[in-house]
C-alpha cells in the first residue's frame, strides 16, 4: 500500500517516493548462495517428513527393557545372517547364498507370544574392546548364540568364544551360551559327533584352565537346510519362558487323557515349538508337524481375508441376533489330517493368532474324537490362562 505523507498517499509519480518501507538493511544474495539455501531447506523438510513417517525403534538401553535379546555372534561367513533370515524372516535357504556380509549390528524386534529381539553381530568386530559399552549390549541378554562353521577351521572361533566368555563372567556369570555347530548338513553322522566332541572338549578345557567349571554352555548341531536349526532355536527360546513348566504339564495331561503320541505348542510364524510334552522328541514327527503348519498358513494366505465390519453385520442378521462369534461353534481354526499309512492322524488347533497346538494321535483315535476335541479345548483354555497370568504379573 502507498505510504501516507502530509495527509495524502505517496504514489510512484512523486519524486520523493522510494518504494515500500523496508525493514532493516538490504541483504544481497548471490545466485550460488540462494541455490544452497534452497537445497538446505529442501533437505530439512525431507528429513522432517522421514522422521514423522518412521516410528522410532526401541533404544538398546532402558527403552528395550523387558525384551530379552538373542545375540548372534561368531566369525565372518559362519552363517549368522542366514540363520536369522531363515528362522525369523521365512527366507528360503537357497536364497541365503546372495546375502551380503553384515557390516553393522542388525537389530530385529519379534512380536509374537512374547516380545524379544534378535541382534546379528558382524564377525570382524571385537565387542570386548573397552570402547564398547558392554551393558548396552549384554544388559538385557536372553542368550548368546555363538555360530561355528563346522566345515571351516574353527580354532579361531573357539578362541574368540572363550575370550568372550571370560570377559563376560565377572559381570554376567549366568548368561546362557548356546553354541551352534553349523553347516553340518553335508557331513556324515559319525563326523558330526566327532566335531561336536572336539569343539566341546576344547572349550571346556580352556575354561577349566581359567577356573570356570560347569559353565552354562549348550551345543547344537544345526543346518538351515533341515529342521535342526528350528529345533535348536526351540530349545533356546524355551529357556526364556518363565511359565514353561505349566505349559509342559498341560501338554502332558492332554497326551495322557487323549492318548496322543506327541504334542507341540508352535509359534506359527517361526515354526519354533515353545513347549512340548515330556516324551522324547521324535524328529520325523516334528518335521511333519512343522510342515503341516506351513500348509495351513499357505492355505490361509490364499483363501483367508479380513472381513470388514459392514460384512460382519450383514452375516449377523437382525440386531436382536447374537454376535457372529457367538454363532460359530468353534471360534479358533481346527484341522486334522491322516498320513498315508492311515495310522497316525495329526490334529492342529489354533490357540491364538501367534500359537497353534499340533498333536500326533495314535491309531484308532478317530473313534473317540468328541472326547479328544473336548480335551483339546480345555487345554487351549488352560494355555491362554497361563499366558494371561504371566502378562498380568509383568
């Protein structure tokens, strides 16, 4: 707007008109500087958008408190990233050949029947160096999984493992050490056992020389090309479950009352069994149950869908009808198959969206299916109650 001068507005025709009023001195900006400021502003806005769109992950310290960590450590190219990808990300084993070496700590948060973290460490970094904060790494540790390549020279891997254990003993004496003797799929059974004995003896002898007797170390023969890696992780995870004896007691009662050969409580996503009855694990039956879960999940992905709320209201009918979940005889998914020999049916029952109960029945079990279904339903209620009590205590 033109300025007022002696009661009238100045216009551009006035000789004394010098343009609009200015706030302060004139700032001369070169084209290069103007371009730099524009780029800086664009980068700042883009960074704000990324920060707003990305949910902050849990910090390794207090923010992640209560989430046990599984630390994958070992030499370079020992198979740590392949294990994590196959077990927790459902990557086909053959595709792990194209994985690059880990350059920094890879942190994955797993949200299942319980929340835990998997940290994949690069093999070339020595985390016992004083420059690293040990409490930030090992403060919430659930288990230290040390991966040893059985097809390579493992003396250096053993030396690094012993050095790690000796450094952790003063501050973390009760940490669970799980040694995965990995890549044993191409070895004979006798050679596998020889390697396991040799590695076990070398580790225990050196720790004994340093005054550490009966260290909490467990050894597993593993491969990503069969179910051995899932069985090994099953045993690792079970040590993190506070109410494991209760779950095992429920499964023992179910097997005794229903005449089951074996019963597993599976995590559906990873195919890790978090509990089983007290009878010895039969590897063929475990593999069949694990594959059965894959079949059910694949069928669900093909034929399952999320029903929208209007469609559910349409199914319920008039307002005075019961809700759709009250009209369904069985809210949870249930399935049963008979193997080709016709002698051992397998039954699957959904516990919740994370867990499934899979049982191997005996020959002739179909004759008492009503009793079995009732027993399984009662067991599922007990399992859910156990998880609910544990959640309330937290």
